[in-house]
C-alpha cells in the first residue's frame, strides 16, 4: 500500500504546482476583440485591439465615444486594466477570446455599456507596427 501512496502524492503535487498556476488572463490572444451587438451599416463596431507582445491596447469605442484611446494594459488576476494618460478601462477576462467591459474612469467622453462583451475576431489580426500606426493616425 505504501508504494502506491508516494506516486499518487507526487502526481497530485505536480498537478497542483503546474496546473493551478495559470490564469484565464494568460490565454489572451493578440489582435482585435469586437463588441457583440447590432450596429447600423457604416458605423464602426467598437473594438479593443491588444498587442500581447508589447502590452499595449487601442480602444475604438465606435458610436459609444468621441475618441479612440491608446496605451498600455496590465493583468491583475482575471482583470485587464487598460491605462492611458489618466484614463483607466477595466475589463474582466472571461477566457482568451472574450472580454467583458466593467468600468471606465476617463477624462474624455466614452460611454460603453457596462457588461458589453468583446469577442476575439481572428480576421482583425494585427502586428505591432499596425497598432502603433493606428494610434499615430488617430
């Protein structure tokens, strides 16, 4: 009986150490997360663009704001905090493909609905140069 206990305990420890350390936020994907919902033709769909290599974001609120914002983001557990020049946007990371907007503290006008879901859109894949270019053009 004792010879079965050690391998069992070893396997359990390995699972706890290596399997329990990952967060849902660790699965974020590089690219665009578009807001779910119906939008009029010709109206830009709100989106969050993440550059996971540089830790940067671009927020284009579409009809829910008067400007696009660019800055850096940090992860705190399953919360994404996107910050730029005094503006802070909070998203809950549901999984690597879904962000849920929770709040904004901004100096500019932005009115995204609380609870809005942003879903990864693979056709919006970008590289770091595209993110920087988009921010400079705005």
